[in-house]
């Protein structure tokens, strides 16, 4: 069976079974991240909020879950071929770290505009950095060239069942840590995170609501849901450097079917949420990681038809890799 | 029995029994804070480190534990008289919050040089702010005047058995969360935190080592240990705004007897530790809160005779109330 082929009865690339297997596979390596709560933020939101803090995951982002699951899913023959990926930063560092743990060299294609701290993470974990231009086309072309030159195995940052399954382990933990949750708000970019989270959460509690949080300047998931098909944008423009990718053919069907709605917020709302994360939650959160809080505080959410039924909201804080100077300059624009 | 009188067989102001009672008393109100670990910091320190994150405590610092225990220890007659304290910030906010929870008005004397975010916390929790000059003398004089004018009950920030007992609940949690700990490193100022932590930890495991971490510009505990008596300084000068107080007559005997050694670090080491907390642990930590990490990375610690026996080190991250601009400016001096 090819790793990426659909495995569930719904023909999705992952299911609760593959997610539970991922949990067992990554358990020796990944952190069980804490859930923080704040009465101050609850009172601002008018809802009980549960923050699943993946900023405390290894590498500073949820990405280690999927990368670790993918690396440890490889049989020895594939592992011997080495691995390659392209990523704006967090998947890059996560794959480098997971590969290092298994003793596999990793080639990491990184766009030149990736945040400094994310590039440093890749280097810290021993990944071999190969630069590309910022565009997704350049990232993919550069990665393909490495594939051809080296024969390494591609671990795509999101359009991969092993990655989706790894990210889904977040729901297994979170719904155990905060069993009252009736709603999840999850950042969306390529869709790997929200696909895994939605598959696991709906398997555990089919009534749970799943909202995607997406930046206005990269709202391809919002457009795709309206159009009923994958809709790519000609350009993206958002401070959320981790949310600039587009849905893939494996994540789109899950997002189409299991994500109840997409909440779109602007960069100003994201920056304000980063500030609240720092000042109230006392955590370093990157723009992409703060978007769930931005969404729950947004007018878009408060005017959503389901708003009144969302009382206990789990928010995935996806990562904390933000240069201190960038954070300071953002909140002081 | 007066609240502050010695209660243990050693004539200390608190003991494991009063600390366990405090745990039951504050449990409905206080957070059980998470313990974070980082392989990156472990490899820098050459030791396994466990960070008890009191930056996530209510009010952003451990102070809520003691304040909550003190407020809920008051009988109704005393509670009706209202409460007063003086504090550079964190105890102030904690007492305001605990008093608010019990529905008691709180008068809070704050020195004019207290950090903005700490003053905002006091106001957020409904405390009535009364300004004093920065000196401890002015703080105490102003608080005494409020006492005389209002008849309110003084809740001292550290020289109080109820406060010491509340802070000691940290050890009960931490040694359950990370049972391998053989050493604790705890910030020291007036000594309320380390007294409670040491009393509880040594009661649970008499072999555990307790180190105080103290800033060079306010090293009264270091001097006191050398001199064998409480030694006050004529002036203090440190970035660690929460560590400028001196030991009291109730905390000194505990520090004298139960604290194995005092590790003194300079402001530069504290700032470097704040940066590591932000960049690696992804948490907002105030200077006073980062001093434990500064101590574990210091030459003073590495040359300590007990260093080789300290392998699993619990570090109390005491608080996270640091203005973002102050953090940014500190690490960019």
C-alpha cells in the first residue's frame, strides 16, 4: 500500500485508526502539550476557552507530530534513502528533528523569506538547508530537483496521510484534557492540521463543531468551501507566515466534509491576538498560532449562526516560533 | 493563635501540615501549573531540567497561592475589616484577585517604579491602588498609615505563615509531576517562596537540595547566610523587580536551616535566561522568574561542590509579568 492512499471507509487519507496508531508511534518522542485556561480571556470572549499549546511541542510547533509519525512509518529501505521536504519553517524543523532521532539525513528546502528563528531550528536539528524562492512553485520545483538528484523520499508538509494522522493526535489529547469541549477552532493552511484534528474529534464526538481560522490575505480554504472545489489564489499576503499554503487533494475532501465553517480574520486581528497570548497567557505565539484566538474574538465568529451553541471552545495554538523583534514590531506598528 | 506564630516543632512559621491544608484551601481557585521540559536547554545545562511554570498561575505569578491561602484563612470577622498590603506588583495583584474572589475590598500599596503590567493586573482585579515611594521604608510606612486609617488586616507579602504555606504548595505539585527531582532552584527575595518550597520538599524528601537564586545587586540572602544573621543592604540595584526585598524574621530561620546554598547571578545572566525562556521554552518570563535558569547555567553553580550530584533539577519559574517592550529592550541592550 502506498503511504498516501486513502485508508478509511470514506476514502480519506487518514482515519481514527491511523491517528491512534500515530499516537502510539510518536508517544516516545513527542510532548503531551498542556492545555492553558484564562478567566480573563474567557471573560473577553464570553466563552470558556481551552488553549492546546503546541508552541510547547518539540521544535516549537505541532508539526513534529506529523513529521515524527511519517519518519517512523518508513520501512528501513525507504529510510535508508534519506528524506526531503519543502516548508516555510515549522515542518522543516520538525522533519529535521524527527529524521535526526531516527538517524536519517534530511534535505530541507526553505523559502528565502522564512523567519530566522525557524531556519535556526532546522540547523539546530541538523537539517541540510537548500534555499528556494518564496513561491510555492519554486519550493516544489527545488524539492523535486533534490528528489531527482538524491533519490530521497519526499515527506510533504501536509498532503500526506501519515502527516494528517500525526497532527490528529492533538484531538486525542485535547478531548481527554478538556472533555467539555463542544467546538474546535484550528488554523488552516494546507489543511494537514485541521484534517487530522477534525477526523479524530468527529470520530470521538460527532456533534463537535470544527471551525477553520484563516487569514484574509490567504483565504483559499474559505474560497474553496464557497466554490465547492480547490481554489488557489494568485497571490497571498498575510503576516501569518505558516498559513500561506493551499489545500491539497488529500486534505480538501476532509476540509470540505468535516469543517463546519471558515472564520476569516485580518492581520490586525492576528496581531492583537498575539499580544493577548503574550500578555495574558504568557506564551510566545507566532502569527499563525494566534489566529484561533483572533477568530474566537472576531465579529465573523460572533455573527456566525452556530455562535450561541459554542460554549466550550478548544483553540489549537499551533506554534510559538516568532522572533522577539518581529513580535515587538508587530504590536507596535 | 495568631496567624503568624510558629506552628511546627522547629518553630518555623509553616510546616508540611499547614502546606497541605493550604493546598486543600486554594485548590478550587488556583491553577495546577504545568511543568515544561526542553532537550535543548537540558543539553545547554548538561542536566535534566524541569520548569515549574508559575507564569501560568492566576495573576501571572506564584503569589496567588499564598495570597489565596491567606485570604481564605481569615475568619469572617477579620475578613469584614478588609485587607491591605504593600508589594512591588505580583503579590499586589494576587491579593487583589483573592480578595475579589472572597468579596473583600483590598488596599494595595505599590511603589511608583512597579512595572506597568503588574499595576494593570492590580486594577484589573479591582484592587484599590495607593502609591508609595520605591523604598521598602516608604512602602511599609504607607501601608501602616492605611492600616491605621481603615482598620484593615495586613497581609504581608512574605513574612507570614499563611503566605509561606501557600507558596509551599508548589513543591507538593512539582514533586508529583517530576518525581526524579533531586535539586530545586528557587528565586529568593523576602523568602516566602523558597521557605514554603523548602519546607514541603524537605518533608517529602529530606535528601533534596535547595538552592536559592539571587541577583548580585540585591544579595541580602547570600550575605545573611555568610553572616549567620539577617543582613540588610543599604541599597539594591537589579533588573529583577520582584527580588528587591529583604528576608524577614519568619523566613530567615527557614532559609538559614533549609537552603543549602545561594547562587548569585548578575543582571546580564538574568537577561540571557529571559531570552532563552522566550526563544526555547516559548514562555514570557519576568527577570525574577528567569533567575533560576540563569543560576543553573552560571559558573557559580558549575563550581559549586554539590554540582555533580545535581542531575534532575526543578526550577521554579516564579512569574511572567514583563512588559513586552521591557523584554525587547533588555535583550537588545
